[in-house]
């Protein structure tokens, strides 16, 4: 069976878990933190997630999803035509890099620091993240015209973008629907998909358990 090493509040672990769920693939998750001995034995950079499939070890969320597509082509996450594939891969990369610059500070400052480190948030870091968030949301509001980021079916682009916005919402709250109505509807619809809702309920429970009574 496929084994996924990571933690359930990790954005990139979530990204891979969503891909596995959307493709209907069975797997087992092993809780393993970034930099742990187990992860370092599998990944030269010590990052999560890492996937193990028999004797095959695959690091990096984007590489993992590409691997999953090859071993289980049913319910494809990559468009078939070249222009759409290029767009999906670009939006995945954009989400994993620039959008991540906006989402992670909200989670770090408003969740990790107060709940797990017992430290106050760095408001200057949040101000900087807010400017990047606005830039990203403006861009995605223009780019996403319908129910999905590329074409008429869910792709790796939707999984990457959605995974990042879950991280943002866990720390920053709802997307401003008055300013970014298409983006807010788009992310809301992703969250309502059955496999997403089940996984996010699990994450919500983990966060609730960490909050003081």
C-alpha cells in the first residue's frame, strides 16, 4: 500500500492527500514532521510530504502527484491538450510559490505561534503577507472564470490553489467575497466537494483540540 509521510495541517501534505482522494486511491498516512529522522532518511532536504510505494520513494508534492497520475491514470488530474496542461502546471507552480508566500504567514502567526509556541503574532509579517495576498487574489480573480481553474473538470491546479487557501483560511479567515467574488465562490465550491469536506473536518478537529478551553 502507498504510504504518505507528513502531517495533516501541512499544506503540501494536504495537497497530496486531496489528489489521492480525488483519484480514489488507497493509502496510509504516517505522521512524520519536517526534519524528522524518518523523513531525512527518505528525502535529502528533510521536507514533507514524502510518498513510499513499495520500493519507490517520491519526494515533493508536485512530483508525487505526477507519479500518482502515471500509476493510476483514472480520474485524471492533468488536462489532455498541451495548452491546458501548461496552464494547469503554471497555476500549480504559482500556488506553490507566490500564493504560498501569502498564506503561510497567516497560519504561522495566527495559529502556530499562539497555539503551539505560546508567542504573539508578528503584525509586521502579517502586513507584508496582506499585500501579497491582495496581489494573488487580484490575479486569481481575473484568471478563474468558471467552476474550475482549467477547463470543465478538476485538475492539479485546483488542488494546489485550494490547498493553499485552506491554510490561509485557517489563519486569516474568509476570502473577502465583496472584493473577490469569483475567487470566493470558487474556493467555497472546492471546500464543499465530498472528499475535501471530510478531510477539512479532520483538520478542523485537530485545530479545535489544540485551542485552549
